[in-house]
């Protein structure tokens, strides 16, 4: 346990900080809504980080799994089903199935082809949802209410929803960390670095990658179900390809190779978007250069920042001492 | 004794270039069989066809009496065919121990285990440590593989091959790029493995080959021109003419 605390001090501090936000007095709907959205995107980004950082699979269609989770909620809502014990498993299974089926095909390719084919599958889902007239097509679908649990409207309250999102973000991070350190994760990581070595040992990377994609899809589906509840609205925008790019960017900004970086990246992106959009109408002009600078100067991402600063500090002190 | 590995009339062409032409040879259990030949003779292509990275155009590969011609690299590895690579093929970001433990993991039980920390599994680490000790790399178990010296990486590759408990070791130029001291250490190591493992060795270092091999096959332009004991190969006129300089054999 102490070993875990030492190795994972940074992610645990991050989760603790998020848990303390409401305690420290920030309880207004706007701020907590923003944080909830960041944490939900953080769950999706963490699952993508499992693929990118763990298995070397840069999917540009991950928002499709997120969107399928959200659309599962909307579809069931349309049918009058709002019971969480049905809605959440359905959203997770639908997204996992999507990831499994597209993985079967896309994992036959690699590199740029993998990126393009995941993008193509994502676009297929995007156009399919755009033409779903029963769910509002391009205009989207407004939920009648949030998902219930045995008739109780647990998700309506701001605080319960905040802590539910936080708990699931923490669980996702813990689950993905364990996966990467297991035998399964070892094969994934080895196949990312040197697939020929793995094959020469008698292990074909394909089934391992497929399972990883399915798991990541399931987690994105969970995030999608939460997102539908957070916004009480679902439209094709949730699974447009720029959303996939955003998720990928959260992973990179947070630091590929640090799972908790994805949550950090999601928080940074959502909050920066919020702050910058208040400063200037054309904030996207500022946003672009900021992102480029972050990629150039933060090699280890935001998650690598504390180590980088500590290193700089030690260097400065060394120079002073001399 | 039935051969462990048998090649029957193996042929492979890349376009108009015939790289392997009707190669037949057999490796008996426990013997070190070296394949030598000048650059461009098709040695690595031959290794690729034996390990399953390349599919031959014609001919058969038999391993432990079973026709494995249609099997790919992972399937042949599971049957007990371990290979090392001419260009070092390790996981640079893993520790030396984790590299070898992965090989142990590949042959023992399922890798579809999702929750226990693999690094903490003594059942994987103990055999991995033993393999590292055997190649003389025990003291470097905790080092990140990418930071090892070239010679140490070659040793690590051998440890990985040994840890997968193979019945045949396929070594593609294990001495490539090693300095004189490292070479001496690796040759001693390979000699110590004789008898425990059958080894098919492709190597440029003639001194090492003649010191180690029980039998030698000579490949020239994709064809085997001779096969026999080191003495026979040394005396073979065609081999001398085609490949070996007079003084190299002195």
C-alpha cells in the first residue's frame, strides 16, 4: 500500500484535489458541470491512453465509442427505459461491441493505416447518427430525464454526480494501471516496442490488441453514458472526428505513458477552453499556438511536469552551490 | 537418431533473384550445426524460412517430425523453435529481467491474465533470473535493456532464447558486432550450451564456427555446396575455392 502511494503519488493527489473541490466551497452548477464534463472526457481519454501509451494504437475514432455509449442512453430513453442497471450496461456493451468489430478489421493494419481506418469507422457512425431521425438527426435528442437507479434520481444532484464521475474516473485509472502491469499489459507494451520479439516468443500481438481495444471501447461507452446524463442531450457532435482528435490531444498533452496524464489533459483542455473563450471571441487563435508550445516544450506532458521542474530546481541549486 | 529439424528442397525467389535454391539439411538433437557462406549467400533468408518469417516458394520445413511449412513465426515458436536476430531484437524499455520474464511468460500458462502485477510474479522471475545467470548477465538484471552494452544485449538475447525453453536455437550471427573479449565470452557460453540444446548457427566469425560446430554447411548463391564435419569442410576443395581464403584455414 505504501509502495502504491509512493509510486502513484501524483495521480492520487490529483484525485484528492478533485474530491476536495466541492468541500472547499465550489458548489455552483456551472463550475461543477464543467468539472464533470472534464472528468467524463478524462475517463474516455484514459481509455484511449491505454491504447496509445500502452499498446501503441493511436485511434482517431475513439469518440465513436463515446458517442455510441451516449446514443445508447438516448435510444433507451426514447423507449422509456431509464433504469441505470439497464442503461449503463447497455451503453458499455454497445461501445465494446463497436470497438471489437472495428478492431477485428483495423488491427490488421498498422501505423497511418490504423489511424485512417479508425477515423473512417468513426465517420460512418457519425453519419449514421446524423440520419437517425427518430433521435433528432443532426439536431440531436433531449433526454426526458437523467438515468435513474431503482426509481431514485441519484444523478440529478450536483454533488452525487460530481462524486460519481470522480469515482468512475479513479476506478478507470486504477483498472487501466492494473491492466498495464499485468501479464496481459506486459505483452501489449512489449508488442508496442518490438512486435517481432513478441512474435518470436510465440505470442501473436493481434488478440491482445483486440482485447485492449474492446476494453477501451467499453470504458469510452461508460463515459458516453455519463456524458449523455451530464448534458441531458445527445447529438452527433459528441462523436464527430474533432472530438476524437480532442481525446487524442488530451492524451498527448497529459503525457503519453502516464495514464493519469489523460485525466490531467482533459482537465487542462476543458478549463483552458473555458477561460480563453471568456477572454477573447477568437480564442481558438490563441488555443492553437498554446497547444503547439505545450507539445514542443512538455515532452513528458503535464504528468511529466513535476519531475521536469524538480530536475530544473536541482540543476539551479547545483549551480548556486558552485 | 531422427533429425530435430529437416529442410527438404527449400527454394525462395525474390522476383528473378533465386535466393534459396533447393536447400536440404538436417539438424540432429543436441548438435551445433553452422551455416556459413559469403555475404549475399542467402543465410538470413534461409533463417527466415526456418523460423517462419518468410514462406518458401517450394520445399518443406519439418520440425520434430512435423511439417511446419505452413505455420507462422509465433506458431513455430510455440513448438519450441527459438530464434535470435542478426540485429538485436529486445524490448529496449523493459529491464533485462522483464525481457527474459516475458519469454518465460510466453511459454508458461496464459498471458490473458489481467490483474496481478507481472513484475511481482516469482514464478516468472525465478526462471528468468536463472537464464540471466547462465549467460553471465545476472548482475545486470535490473538494468533497462536499452542501456546495456552491445555485447550485453547479445547475451540478453541468448538469455531470452534460453528462457523460452526451446528444443532448437536458431542463432542469426550471435557474434555480429561484438568485440574480441565479448566474442570470447559468447563463444564460451555457446560451447557450454552444446548438448543441452540443438543449435543452428549462422555466423561470419570462422574461428568461432570451427571451434563450436559439430557440422558445417556451406551456402553459396543460395545453394548448399558442402555439408560435413569441420575437418571435412576445411579439406573440401570446392569450399576453399568458393569461399574460404587459404590463410583463414591455416
